C-alpha cells in the first residue's frame, strides 16, 4: 500500500514557494483543466520504490523542459545533514520520453549513497546487484515547465510496509505530508496483498477521519484470487471502508509489458479492455463503472482539486493578508532607514529631540514627569530649612534644677504643671506650617542670651544692647542652610540626568552603531555640567546675600516680632508666676459659695482689687489682666533679641525656601533649552555645521548590520508576498465569468494624443526627455526619492555627449517649473537640486560658458549656473507681466464692455476667463519661486548676500510699493528670516523691519498687505517660531506615526 499526496496550498506557486512551506503544492489554474488532467496522469506513470519523488509543475510560455535533482537531507549513514543539499542530476531534458529513464537512474543514485551518482547517470540502465539501502529519506525532485503544463505539485511516496527496519521512517515521512489540511491523499491498495498487512489506510484515517481528503485506488485487480472478487468490489461500491470521494480501480502494465516498450495509449486501451470484458467488473452498474480506469480516476482527481481550490482560496487570501500585515508591522518596528541627506536628517533628529526635551523640562502631567519627580526633594529641602529655626527657651537653663532643690517651695507641682499646659505653642504659625514642639537639638536659654548680650556691650549706654548679637544668631542659623541647599541641587541634578538620558536613548538608541548616541550623551552631559556650575554659583550667591540680615518686608517682620515677643513673655510669666496665673485663670467673678479656704480668700482679694479699680474708674479689667501689674522682667532685653531673631527667620527662611528651588529650576532645568541653547551646542558639538559635517553625519547614521540585513529580508519577503497576492487575484479572476467588452461606436470621442498617428521618437530627442523626466517628477515622493532622483540625474548626465548642455538645461527647466508650480513640495525639489549639483558628471560642459580664467565650467558648477540664471530671470520679471496684461486688455476691450452691461454675469465671466486663470497661475508660480529660492538658500546653494539683495530689491520702493513685491517679501522672510536674522546681520534686519513698519502706515498699501507685514513683524518678535507648523514633504511612515496617537485617543 502506498500513500501519495497532492496539495492545494498556494504557497507552492512560484512566488509563495520561497515564502512559506517548501513542501506545499501549487494551485492549478481552472482555465487549464485539460492540461491538469494530463499532469495527473503522471501520478500513475511514476512509481517510487524506495524514496519520495516530488514533481513540481509550472505553466510558462517557454517550450517544455524538465530537470531532475537529488535532494539530500541525510548522509550515507542516515544522519541529518543540518543544511539540505540539492545536486543537479544530469542536464535539462526537452523530450518527454527521457523522463522515465532519468527517474529510474535517480532512484538508484538515492538508494546507493556511497556510490558516485554520475555512475548511475552515465552507466547502463539496470539495477545494481545489491542495493545499499532499501529506503531513503532523501528524495528526487522534478521541475517541469512548459506551455501545456499546469501549475501543480505532487509527491509520490514509497509504499507502506507492515514490518521491517524502515517501517517507522516511512510512516514519519508519509505523516509529514498527509497531515496538512490542504493535501489530497491518494491511497493505493494492491489487491494481491491481504488487507490486514496494509498500514496506509489506518494512517490516512488518523489524519483524515471523515475521509474527505482521501481517494482510494485499487491496483493489480488482475491478481485477485478466484472467488475473492466480491470482497474488493465492495470497496468500489463504497460499502467497505467508505470514503467521501469513493474508491477507484486501475490496471497498470506489468513489468514484462514495460520491458517490451508498451506506450501510454496502448496501456490505457488494455486497461479499458480488461474492465470491459472481465465479468466481475463489466457486470457492475454504470455508476460504479465510472470508478474503473485511470481516465476516470484522473477526471475525479481534477474535480476534487478544483473543489478544494475553491474552498481554500478565501482562506489562503486571509492567511496571506495576515502575513503581509505581520511583515509590514515588522518593517515599521525597525528604525527608519537613513535618508539621502544625512546632514538634514541629523538636524531634524536634533530638533525633534530638543523639542521633546523642552516639553519635558517645561512640565508634563504624567506621573513620572520631571517636575513630579523633583517635588519630594523640594519638599524635603523646605522641611530641612524649617528645622534650622532657633529653639529659644524663655527660662534659664538651671531654673528647673534650682526649683526642685528648694524644699520650702510653696507652690505644688500640680499647679506648676497646670501652668505649663496653660502656655500654648505658637498657634499663630498654624496657618503657615505644621506646629509642634520647638524643642530642638540645641535649645538656647534666656540666661545664655542675656549673658551674651551683656558681654557684647562696649561703649553703649547701660540700657542699650548692640545689633551684633542679633546678627550673630541669624548668621549661625543661615550657616546651616548650605548643606540642605546643596543636597537639593544634587537630588535635582541626579533626577534630571536620569530622565534626560532616558529621552536620549528613546531618540538615538538606534544610532549607536555610528557613535551618534555616544556623542550626543557626551555633549549633553558636558552641557549639563556647565549649567550645574552656573547653578552652584547662583546658590552660593543666594547664601551670601542671606548672611546680611536685611528685609524690606517690614510689615511681616514687625508682625512676627510682636507675636513672638508676646509668646516669649507669656512663657516667661508662666515660669516665674505660674501659680498666680493659674489661680487668676480659675477665678470666677460670680462665685458666691462661702467656703473658708485659702482659695476663697484669694478670690475675695481679687474681687476687692477689681472692685477698687472700678471705683477709681478703671473698668473692663479682668483677673487675667492683673499679671501686667507685676514688676518688669530683668530678662526683657533677651526677650527682644529672641523675638527679633525668630521673626527674621520666618521672613528669611520662606524667601530662601522659594529662591533656591527657583534658581535651580531656572539655571539647571530650564537653562538646558533656554534660547535653544542645547540645540546650538549639539549641532556644534557634533560638528554638523563644520567643513566635514556631511561626512560626519553619514557616519553617525550608520545602521547595525543586523538591522540592514533584517530590513532587506523583510522587504524581499514583502515583495514575494505581494507577488503571491497578485497571483491569487489572478486565480480568482479565472473563476469569474468573462465580461463582454463594450462595443465601440463609430463616432466615439478619442483623445487628441491617441488620434495622432504614432511616430517613432528618438530616445535622445527633446520630446522623449520631456516625457520621461516629467513622468519621473510626477512619481517623485519622499519614499521613492533616492531611486527616482537617480534616474533624473541619469537623464541629465546624457549631456556628456553634448557640447551645449541642452539636455541638462531641459531637465533644469522641468524641475524648476515643477518646483515653482508646487510650492508645498519646494523642500523636496530643492533637495533634488542639491543632489544634482553633487552628482552631475564633470564631463558635462557648455563650450560657450567659461570662467574668468578661460576654462570650461563643468559638472555641478555648470548646473548651479544654469539654475541660478533661471531663478534670477524669473525673480526680476515677477508675475505681474504688464505688457501681456495690457495687450490682453486691448484685445478684449469690446467683449468686456458688452459683458459688463450684464451686471453680475460680467463678474462671473471675468472670474472664469482664461486671463483670470493665467494670472492666478502666474501668481502661484511667482510665490512658488520665492519659496523655492528660500529652500535653496537653506541647503547652501545660494549665499546670504544674494538673499539680502533680494530683500533690498523687494523693499526698494517704500513710497509707492507694488502689491506683488510686498507679498513676495513676506513669503521670502517667512522662509529664510530665521536664518538671515543672525547677530552679524542684525543691523540689516532692523533696517528692513523699520521700513516694513513704515509700509504698514502707508495709504498706498491695502489692508491685506498691511496685515501680512504685521504678521512677519510678530513672527520676528516670537524669535521666528510660527504659531502653526507649515506642511512639508514627509513619508507615509511618518504620517502613520503622527496619526497613531490620535487614533488611540
């Protein structure tokens, strides 16, 4: 029993074979069903004895050809090679009769791996005495193509055996093919062998349990033992081991007939004779006789293949589309390939990085933003400065010890404790900061303050204490601010460096190969270091000015001083007269109970005092006011010093807690992108604008080899997939009914270009140059820039054979007209001109143009001269062609007079007249010329002196300016103003804008022109940063990248 396979997976087509499964089989075109049936006949012609035979058929317009090769996946010992090897077995065959013999010889070479294959190719066509192998995993590959060949592939597998050393190997090989859902299983069963000894059916049932892909074929029906015919006829009737596609029976020639050279047609005739005259087969009903013979089997196989194709095509299209999408996503995930202009790309990369960094430094609402990350450090700094507040105590250091040593102390400890509780903490600070105990690590007692003040008296009066004491206490406090300030700086610098590095990696990680990532990191780290040094100087300056106690915030200072003085005095009284104050606070004026205690005596005394004060007309006095009558405190000067120091601290620490973070933010964080400083430093540090800038930029943009290889693989794969998709669409078209073309009428409209008689056009003629270059310019985009620009340059270089450079002049004219007519794409056309200047052949010359030394101007210099002459001519001419306008007006004067009489219709007619469209086109091209000139200047093809001359010419008539010149001036300054407004040319720019300011006030300038001039003036005031970025040429990948965030939202 043998199991052959036919597959309908389209990856077997020419395009898909190299994409996916190389063991798949191609689809046949239904339009060639007759050819397909002929190829299916090969299934019965081939007979694989000990190795697989793969047959790949493809339809071409070329003559029929067949090649045979040996496909080795194991060595002579049966061990895998690791890398498969294909060896060509003989030359190509053009005669179909040679194929069968070549296959027999190839089988002998496969089964005798220790013998040179050439011996079997050139030796006699006979089997060797002893084969080295009975079976091999290596296979024979037939590649057949021709005009009468259909697109199909199949594999003839060795017969299954029930036992033996090769049993498992054969089963694994068969399984590898038949497990594919797109594979048709052709199960052949020899009628001379017992069914129980045939393993193929069980294997087919395993992978096709419903029998939808399996076709049974009974072979050698002439060898059925007498009396057993009914057993095999039950298969034909599909009663035993039923299959959806049924069972067939075929009779092939025996070995004797093959040796006698029986032809294929004779074999088919003998087969029909056998089934027609053998009783057991000829007596079958007509429906069952359709399952007898090779032709019926071939016809059925053709129908099954077509049905399976219909079923698989939609699925394959979906699978193919998924592969294309997956490949495109893989391409998009790779870094963008370097552009043709390395210098401009580096500038764009740096500008994009600095914009991103600037936005990050300004602050973002993200959780991990820079400002959010430094905020904890700033809060910690504020707490650290607040913790340096002087801890003044309103009682002497040894007061508590002395009080506990006095045994005759009349006041109870409970009363003293109550007094201590009655003195609250400074609640007037509760609205400003967290209020807690003022006990610090270094408390300062009142007696120490007083003693220090007494020692400081020199020539002052006895009741006057010098300011130096207050100043020293303040300086001691401020001395503790240095460490927190530097700690804050270190923390913010560390966080800044980490986040800047992350942004650097985000933008430049893919450019590590050429050293761009490293150089960017070094330059930025150095710039951060410079900003850090400036920031440290600013912090030191803030510390220095705080060492001189001074404030103009007298209101806050006086308010705090009064509050702290009252607070310290309250603390002082609570310590010295605690019991008295406690009793006065407990005093109740309406208390009437008569209790003979000391407390009642105290209350009576207080009542007498308050009553006496009322008698002398001192009213509204409370018991709690009586402590004010106590004698003055000898430590009162110390209380004033303590209150002054503490009040100044409140003013100074808030100021310093704000100033230091603001200074770090201004000098270090915001300082990185202030006045585009970082961008300038990067361009200078990278050497982009230096003499070898272009070469350095190309080195920076070098890609890693694995990225280049991967992109090339994906692009080639995408091309193959796209080709396969087109083949699938062609297959679908084959299934659709043909559409009858429309009948052409005799008097149909025909374009003028088609109505002309075709004439042969010389390849170097101006007409051909116009046609080809115009077509290339129409196809020019940023994605195709390199390939198409190379073709345009190739056409321009045809002037090598000319002495007047006429082809180069013609190409320049076409590029110039395209650039001026499509101002939006001026940047791309300017890049094209820059590339042409660099790559025009030095052999191109014009005999009529020489330099001052009498030598020919050639190559790129000649290109520049042609281009600049054309720019100058059109710039000086302008778009307001007065002569042509006057002529047109004179010609149509009478017509306009008639049309004007019709009122509104005249306006509409004028609007749609040819003159209107001609004027609009001239204006569009005139403004396009200005934009194009500006882009050429950006690429250093025009000098700064030329730009200034253009501005001066446009501003020449300030008294009666032309509207055209004002509009061209605004367009020019919008394009190149930022580059012209340098420190060197600042004075010139001031003169220009002064004159433009005068124009805005001129009565000869209409309101539209005035607004345009004002817009340019405001643009300069914004440092040439536009409100909205103008549209510029870009790639589809960049557009998709820009649109993706909006799609996510």
